[in-house]
């Protein structure tokens, strides 16, 4: 594999954005498969990080960026959910307490080590060692960065995954929402719940009154992002209902669907996985009930012209 393919700047150099005093978003273009956002808060005695990155190289670059801001150590690392783009790099936060929902630990262990083929293009993951959260909660926990209160709260029901959490900083009206929100990318609900995500965004996330939202992927946004993602989720439900009425499979329905205002979102093949989920929910599946990922991912590859999904991590 060429060096270019290993280069964390290949889809665009990661960017640091101070969203509030001492509160930073670390934004990784282009936010597509396995390329996530993280963030960190600088306190007088140490740093608190929200999420790690996917590959060894990306997490090392992130840690270097933290060191460019402060020499203080990362003492606490919070994982917003189990997906590897947010957790594979955990093991590089030497000495940090890794905090997450108890199901985040279970699901990270369940997924195991990184892999790409046959569903994604080749990735240089590095020497990733599994290091899931080892301080876990069920509903939430409050973290303090000096005297700044940071509320780590579980979404409570399946949404993007079965184990989503967010970090809410009420005094600053800043929200690190993990993958409950994507900005510019297609939301992905295959391992969570479309209906649950709508409920969480409407009843848990929107009422917080966040002014600044750091999404799991894509640029920092304001609260209008919540409505945009809700629109896509309802579009998925409507598409699933039409597919059911017409007797179409998720892949057939996705191929026939005009993406309309969502045509510009990256990773459009996620519609197929989202329809697997939405159709299961129409058939009465409980939110977050297990869906075999192999047929869904196989159909996403088929939607993508039979090519593995593009991963530039
Ligand atoms: Zn995710």
C-alpha cells in the first residue's frame, strides 16, 4: 500500500476548532467510513477526550494535536459508542481512564479487531489492540474539567447503535453527540433503530438546547442539524413503507429511490442498511434487535456497483 493511502491528510488534513474556551473539536475530513470527529477539553491538571480515532496513525496524529495545545496528559477518555472509528485508538491513551456505557464495552468486544475486506476497501489499521471502556455506566456519569460540568448521558434507547451516549456541557451549550448526528454524511442506523433515533433526537437531544454541536462526522453545526437528520430518518421510514407496499427488498427499494435533497450526502449506500432496519421495524422488530450484518453489508456493496465501500481512513 502506498504512503498516500496511509496519510491521515489524504481526504483533507484534520482540523482543530476551539468551539468554546478550552473546548476543542478535532474534525477529520471527509467524515466518510471510519473517519470520525473527536474532541477534548483542557483542564488545569489534565485533558478529557471524547472518543479516539480508527487507525493507529490517525489516533497518534490526534494525540500529537492535543500535545500541541497542552503538555498535560489525557486523564479521561469517553467513548460515545462502540464503533471502531471512535474506539479502536483507545489503547494509545496510555494512563487514561476509559469511560463508556456498559453496552459500549460489550459491543466493542463483540466486534473485535478491525477488518476491511470484503466490505470495505483496504485500510492500514496499524497494530490496534482492543481496549474497551473499563469504567462503565448504565445511565450516565458527570465528569468535571476543573469546575466545568460535563454530563455524559446515555441516549437511553437504541438510535445510531444500542449504546449511544453524548457529552453535554450545559454552561457552554456545547454538545458532543457522537454519531447521533452526521453532518454531510448519510446517517447510519443498521445497528440501532430508525424509530429510536427519531425519539432520541426529538425527546432527548433537541430539548438540551445546544447552540454548538460537534457531530460524529462532518463539520461543527448549530441546532438546525437535528432537524436535517430527522428529515433523513423520516425519509428512510417513508421509503421503507413504500417498499413494503410494493413488495421490494431493501436493495431494490434503494435502487428505485430518488434521494432528492439527500443526494449530496456521502456514503449513500447506507440507505440499504437503513432500509434493512426500517423494514424490520415495520415488521415489529424491537429497536436495536440484531440484524445479520452480512446480507445488509453485501447489499450495500451491490448498491455501490459491486465494489467494496470506499474507506479512506
Ligand atoms: Zn458510529
